């Protein structure tokens, strides 16, 4: 009996067999870490460390007062900046 290697294609095929609506997007490890669901998993010295995954954000973005946004959104962005 030959041993079948696990690879992203085989895993995705297995998941589709469980239910057609399930989808898997394979991601690859970069710099000894990978983001999975809401976690960042890091491999350090043969141990795994986990942390909450946060996407990079830009907090210095503001709404132009002459834009077509509702006034509530414009005022809300100014209040956030002033706090």
C-alpha cells in the first residue's frame, strides 16, 4: 500500500467531498508564520506560538468635507481624530 502525500489539492478535494459550499484558500508560510482564521501562528525553535491576527490598517485616512458622504460620517471621522 502506497502512502499518499498531503498537499493543498488533496486537502481541498477532501473538503469539497464533505460539502460543496466549503471552500479552502491555501496559504503558505512566510517568515516562519502563517495567518489562519483570526490567528497568527509562528514557528519558533520547534514550538508554535499563537497571537491574534490583525490586518494592517491605515488610521491616518480622513474623509474630504466636500465629498458625497453623509454629514454624520464626516463628523464622526473628525471626532475620532480629535479623541
